[in-house]
C-alpha cells in the first residue's frame, strides 16, 4: 500500500500541474491537429490504401509522443524537483506514476487523432473493436518506452533531438505490428484472426519494455 501511495502521489502531482498549465495537452493537440490537416490537404481526393492510412496515423501519434511525453522528466530538472522526488519516493514509484500519467495523456491524444483522422479522410472502419484494442496496446508500449528514455536523456545537454533518435529504433517491432493490426481493422479482411500475431507482439512488447523499465529504473534514477 505504501508503494501504491507513492506512485499515486507522483501521478497526482503531474495531473495537477498539467491541469494548471495545460502545457503538454495544448502542445500535443496543436501538433496532432496541424499534422492531420496538412495530411488531409496533401491527400485531397486521392484514394489511399488501408496500410498507408494506418502508417500515416501512427506517424502522427509517435511524433506526438516523442515531442510531448519526452518532457516528463525534463520538467522535473527544470523545476529543480528531482532531488525532492529522490528523497521521498522510490525510483519504481516515480516510474509507475510517470507511466500512468503519460499513458493517460497519450490515450487522450490517440483517441482524438484517430477520430479527427477518420473524419478528415472519411474512413470506414470495419472492425472498431480491433482498432480500439490496437490503439490501447500500442499506446501502452509507446508510453512505456518513452517514459524510460525520457528519464535517461533528462540530464543530457541535447534533450530535444536525442529522444527521437533513441526511440525510433526501439519502436520498430511495435510500429510494424500496430500498422498491420490497424490495416486489418480498417479494411476488415481476416479481422481478429489476421491481427492475432500483431496483437500478441504488442502485448509482449509492452510487457517486456515495462518490466525491464521497472527493473532498471532505480539505477537510471539514482545515477
């Protein structure tokens, strides 16, 4: 219970700061909306396949995560609250609280991005349940990887450009799986049966990344 209380305290602190400033939400939504509008104008009346539609959607989501979620630990360095957290809560509690906040924020952005993308391109979703499951699992793996890497680069000099450089090679199996699963959701086809392998990969990716992060985060946080 003490561990859960510490993780909840970190999560609650980030939520209160975000509600007060709305910095991350506004920045992410502005990036998502501007990117999707640009894509809609560029595509125009042309017809693109389900695979391309899925790839474009996840390009926006991944870049949004690298821009917005990367500040979860950088902001602690800027406010000078890192030492306060180190003295009062364990590293695993910090990671759990930050992960919960980043995952919630990313889910909101992902849902809005998918809704706006569907509206602008007038998409027909054949398997809404499959698409929802893919977005939930993909966002969990993406949030887990981004949270750990943002802690690693928080104390470096080049904080901004370093996160995407480290993040994209790590996300290769996730990106291949989410694009493939979203394609099955958009065009129907084999449906859940066709996306079974992709969903298994997403579950495994999120499990491995989050478990490894919990095991390593104390060393990352203290050093």
